[in-house]
């Protein structure tokens, strides 16, 4: 079992709570002082009542003491109101601070946070657990006062007569053991409860995200059962938590009155011996109640235990290190992208293994491969949305790790398959991240992405709120593309950002994007042959490595490459009706390309032996025969790339 000192999550939780307490330090101090003042007033009241009673029984003037009792009662009411306001204020401020701090950390960690915890569980932690952990500073301040009450009661009993304090202290160890058990068992039950709650939230988020698929498949009942699968664990943990508190309350009800009765009985004996007055007996009875205030302590300790369990769940998020940026500047350059020995692991599996790529500035590289081979991960690494476990990614000769945040984000633009359109209006969504996007820049980017026409048809055009803008999946992608185009930069990464577009729209966008000279370097994840055909070169990922780099038309000669796009795709991305145009194993010129027959089984197209190296591939961007400088290494050193793969 992990010790408390060796638990990173607990360490982060303690650090987080200390910082949160400092953030509301003045209010916490005020709350503590007010709570202690209220406790002090509560301790003075029995003595004042006892003194007033003795004077009244002796028919002596007691007006001053009666007024003192009334003043103490009013003061207690006022302090209780102030304590309530301060508690609510401290809880709200601390919760807001924790949410801002953890949200910033999650954004700093990036996709790794969602990969580890799941988006639903993260939301549960940042919303529910943060609210519960936010009660910790106020709970600690109130606990000081809650402890001061019983301690003050014992001291007051000793001041009345030491026998009263001695009798009470004889039974105090039972109360101490009771409180310790409550704190331990409640903390354990609260942790289990919150973990089960997080699992339900994660499953619910997945179901909501895929609600259309669930409805289409008619699996509502099965999804409901999946979401609620942790519910029995949640119920058991919740019932256990309440049983712990119930047993504690029952024991307190049994033990506390016995101690009070013993104290009052001893006070009565002392009264008969003229060692105490009637007023002192009354005061002793009230102090016995204060000294046995276990119910208040049980509630405070249980609340603090739940808050600490919630803080530990926040601490688990804090154990994920945030992305660290450098201070090095980025020199002028065309946007040359290099991946050197890049290895990336996800979920204990090596997704990319020793990937080497060299993409010259101003060129377009398409990344293709079967589903799950790591195309999107490679795109994320190229823009430093994730960091490799080994190797280095460079932009114009500078490692991405050494670039400042603003410099990196200014140099690299991204577009995704399912873009999140943040911002109040369409104009703000397109200009997101830009210091001061001009209307002309936003419109030009929208025109390039073929989004200008449908945006103008919206009720308020570019000023239409995003939430009120009806749009299809393809139109959403075009707005995401417009945002990337408005961003500019020397490297543009399109992660399957054209997948929801029809082929005509896709072709028009790619023509506009690639047809105006070199421009920015472009890295695009492609699932269509037509998209790959537009690129200067294609990097074919297979088995976590770069199997080949070359022109789409050259790679099309390989049967395994054709299989990446399905049998119905032609070399230019058009439908060939299951390969009927060229035949199942034929290449576009009618020759057999199966099993590497074009160049021979173990030979490269240049008739050199395939040694796992890299070589330039034909470049026909300007319609002439040439050589592209896009290179990559074959991941299978000393072996062919699946029957004549280009490397």
C-alpha cells in the first residue's frame, strides 16, 4: 500500500489546498476569528446565567447580569450570521479558484489529460469534486472553533471544580476513539463514492457524444445499462458513508449523555456539600453539554474527510505534468518540418516507432495509413499538441520544445475533423486566437474555405451566434478550415479536416490552398485518394513506422497501398468500381503491380537494393518531371516495404 508521503496525488492535493487557503487567507482568518469569538461567547453565557441565577435566588440586584446574558445571546446571533456569510464566501471563492487552476492545468497538459481520465470524469472532477474540495479552508477554520468548544468546556468545568473536569476526562478517550474512526472510515467511503461517480460521468459523456449513433442503432437500453453499471458501487459507498456517520451519531448519543449525567451528578453531590452554588450547577450542566459536543465534531470531521477525498482526486489530475515551453526564438524560414527518431506510446502501446521525416518548407505532405496506425498522433506531434516519448520534432531547425508558447502557436495552424467552434459569434470563432482579427481577414479566410456564402446567408451573417447558426458537418469543417487559414503561420496541419466535405468542395478548397505557389508548409492527414493525390508527397504509415514516402501515383502501384483507401478508389481518388478500371492487381498503366512486380520483389524503383534508407521521389507539382526533397526512412530496415515499397 502506498504511504501517505509516497502518494503523488496526495502531495499535489496538499499543495493545492495550501495554495487555495492562502488565496482566501484573509477571509479564512476572519472566519476563524469570528468562529472562535462565537465559541467564546458561548462559553461565557453559562457562567453569566449561573451568576444571574445565584443573584436572583439571593434576591440581590441582578439587572446587570441579566442584560449581560441578553447581550451575549444577541452577539451569538450576530456572529452566527457573519460566520454563515463568510463560510459561503470562502467556499465560493476557493471553489472558483480551484476550478480556474485545474482548468488551466488541464489545458496545459493537453490531450493527455483526457486520454488518462476521460472527458466525463474530468468534468466531474472540475465541477463536483472542486466544489467539495473548495469547502476545505472554511471547514478547517470551523473545525478550530468546533474543537475550542469542547476544550473550553473542560477548562470551565475545571475552574468550577476540578472534580468535574476529572470525571469528564475519565470518559474522554472513548470520544477520541469515536472521532478517529469517523474520520478514517468516512474518508475511505467518500473516495470510493467519488470514483464511482466519476466513472458514471465518463460513461454518460461518451453516450451523450454519440447519442445519434445510439439512437440509430436502437441501443438506448444497453447504453443506459452501461452508464449505470457503476451505480451499485456508488450506492454501496454512499450507504457505507451514511452508516459510518449513523453509527458515530448513535455512539455519541449513547456516550455523551452518560458523561453529562455523571458531571451533573457530581455537581449535585458538590452542591449538597456546599462546594457549589445552584448557579454553578447550572453552568456545569451547560459546560458538560459543550464539552461533549461530539455531534458537531462528527459533522465537521465527516465534511473535512469528504473534502480531502475530493481534493485527492484533483491532485491526481495535478500529477500529469503540464507542457513546458522554451524561450528560444524562431528564425526566419520557409517552415521546414523534421521528425527525428520520433517514438510515441499511448496506453502502454507503441503507436509510432522511430519515425523520421523531412518536409521541406512550402511543400505539402499527406500522411496516409490504416485506421489506428497513428496518423492523428503524428499530426499532433508535428504541431506539439503532444510530445513524443523519444526523438525530436523541429521547425526550421529549432526543436518545438524550445519555442515559447506564443511563438509556437503563431507559427503552426491546425484544422481538425470535428472542430470546436469557440467564441460568441461566427466571426469570433474564425478569428479565435488572433490578437485583433480584421473583418477583411476573417472574410478572406472564409472565402478560401468556401464558407463565405453560407455564412452570409445566416440571420446576422458573421455576427450570428455560433449556437444559433444551423450548419451541417461539412459546413462546420469549413469554418474550422477558415479559422486555420486566418491563423496563417509557416506550418499548417490538417488532421482529416476535409473528411466531411463532398469531393467537389474538397477539390476546390485544395486547389485554392495549394495553387498559389509554395506558401506555408502543409501536413495533412488523408483518408481519400483524391486528397493524397493533391500532395507533393505521401508518407505511408504502417505498423507505427514510415513504410514509404513518394508520390501518390508511384505508391499506387502497390496493392497494400491501394488497400489503405479501399478497392473502390482510383489513383486520383476517383471511384473505379472496386478496381475494375485497372483490374484488381494492376497499376494505372495496365502493368501488374501485385507483390512488387513493377520493380521486382526486393528492389527499389531506382534498381538499388532496398536497405531501409530514404530517397527523393518524383515531384510533378509544376507539371514537369523532377525530384521532391520530402524524405522518410523505411521502418523495416533490411526488408522490403511490402513488395517494392518506395522509400
